[in-house]
């Protein structure tokens, strides 16, 4: 599963999967003084709630 979020660390989500890997950070400039930053993770083997 691919997870996209604003946090660079996602321990509460990652603990529900057998493995998690940070794939990268995406920065999208919206305006000259404003940008959106998100982090993309690869999560494998959901363990359940």
C-alpha cells in the first residue's frame, strides 16, 4: 500500500504493517511563498487492528 501524509514519521500507522519504507518527500510549490510537502511511504503486509 502507498501512504501519503504530512508527517515524516508515522509510527502509529507503521506498527500495523510488517514493514514500512519512506520512499521520499514531494514538494509542490503553490505560490512564491507557500508550498505543500508530503511524505510517501510503502507499507507492506497489513497485520490488522
